[in-house]
C-alpha cells in the first residue's frame, strides 16, 4: 500500500451447497477491493456456477454481490445489482463506488436473491482481511496481558474498588447519552447509551472481554433510572458471546437497522448470525459493581 491507495484480496469461502456446479469440476470465486481517497472499486468473478438464465428459471432467483459493514453504529449495506453468469458458468463484474471508508466494510457476500420478496441465500462469504486481523491481533494482545489478568485473578481489585471504578467510568463518559445504537422498540433495557473508548481503563469484570472490545474499538454503557448496563460489541455467535461460560451476557440486541432482517432470534438464519452486528448486554449490580444477567 502506498499513500491513500489500499488493495484487498478477499478470500471467499463456499457457504451454500444448494447451487450445483454447471459442469463437473470445481467452482471458484475471486474478490478484489481497492480504495483511493474517496474512490472505491470492487472486482468480483466466479467460474463453473449455475448460469443466471438457469437460476432464474429453476429457482426464481438472481445473483448479487453485497458488501456489509458497520459505520457509526449503523449497518452499511451495498448491493451492486444483478450479477450475470453466462452459459459457461462464468461471470465477472467491475464496479466503482463511493461512500463510507473501505474499513467500515467487514464482509463480502455472493448471494442468490429472490426479487419478489428480497429473500437471500448466501453462496460465497468473505471476511475483509483487516477485520479478521483486528480480531486476531486483539486476541494476541489479550494473551500477552497475562500479568494484568493475574492481577485481577488474585483479587487485588476488590468489590468496592470495582464499584468505584464503574462509578468513575459513568462519571467520565456518561455525559451525552444517545439512543442511536438500537431501535427503540427492540431495546429491552429502554436505556440511554454512551460509547466508551477501548483505551480507557477496564473494570476487572470486563478483563476477559478485552479481545472483543479491542477488536471493535469500544464498548457501551447505559442507564435507565437507577439501573446501569454495559454492552459488549459482537455478533450473535457463541464465540463472540462474552463470558459465555459464566452466563452474564445473555441478552443480545442487533444494531439499529439489523432488526428488519429477522423477526426474532429463534428465526434468525445461521448466515445472518455472521452478518448482523449488535451488542451483548448485562446489568451492573449497583451495590457491588458485579455483572448480572438480565
């Protein structure tokens, strides 16, 4: 990379086995994203896949290339329109676009979309390299904090200190509460929320959440009357549920805009669990500063 120019080759993985190959052999997908200042471009190509004419006739669907991400607490969704696969099972597209910085995009999807109702099925999925690297780097950093974790594990930070630390965090960061993170009718806490920088000191109760907080760059705190809450960014995936063995963060809520893609969590397809971002939330005990499930 030189100057403002950035180029990413996205590793695409086959997601759905429901779309047969056009001819005997192997299929392939290539995605390259480039960015220079406020200009962006994407090149996407597939080979040996069911032709578009057959897909429309047999399944009443058409191919689309999508970029998904998050910017300022809002889901970013870019659809590059119908993607044509010819009678030899090959297709490619080169598109220029503008908008949010390329870093806000986290996933690239190649989907079969049903125009009549907008229902999609993911065929290929790719994760932006910098998004994957951020999480792995955060986990490496977390593993390198053995001494700090030992400090917490030995109980040097007592319960009263924990409560005091939470009080200081709310005093410093809870200045301009916002309700921009969740749709009002989907926020079970009915709290007003604020963002807390990853660089701020962490209470001991969040020490094991450091990898997710570092990867996403923040966490959030909220209030509803005398009740206080904390939210850790992450998707509706077990590997991104903070302290899942301890049962603290049992409430997950999608970022505002994500709720329109599903009716309830029980009905959320597995593919959407990888794509929709949100927060894992628990309550803070006002007497001890400890984390409590909702």
